[in-house]
C-alpha cells in the first residue's frame, strides 16, 4: 500500500494575512545552513520551519520579535526535560498546568510573544523555588 502525501495548505501570515510560500531554509539562514523546508513571508520577515521531509509547519510564522521570544522560552524550558529532571512529555504537561492550557495546546512553536514571556516567568519561578 502506498502512502499518499497530504496536501498542506500554505499558512497565512498573521502579520499581513497573505499566504506564505515554501522556500529552502537557506533563503533566510544563508548558503551552507540548510535546515530543510520553511514557510516564508518575505515582506514580513516571518517564517516557520517544516517537519523533516514534509511541508507541515512546526508552529506558526514568526517575525523577529516572536522568534527571539521563542528562543528565550526554549532556553528557559528545555533544561527541565533535557537535564532528565522531567520526561519531555511530563515537562510539557507541567507547563500546560502552570499556564492554564490544555496539554494539546501547549507547544512553544504555536505561542505568541506574551505566552513565551509567561514560559520564562514560570520556569524562572520553578528554578527559584527548587533552589530555595
């Protein structure tokens, strides 16, 4: 039985409401830095990576402000599970509980700037509490 790839519609840029276009990641990272396909809205300088070998976006299109907020959120959150202190799924469950989200909706790739800031605050609170 052959697998048929599902058509993935172009995500709509949240900044200009226009469809993004598929591009190689070298379009934003430069030659020699190929991380696979991305969805890109060049006028808004917004993009999102795709899951390996697919056109399925890993999250939402992000402009510079949101990309930087996501980097800070991952820097605060990822050590919770990468250290072995929590399993990855448990860490996302913990984060969802502390942010008042359903576990299915707790994905940094889908967060906005305010939610990313809350991730940092919650993780800092957790670390401060553990250190006391």
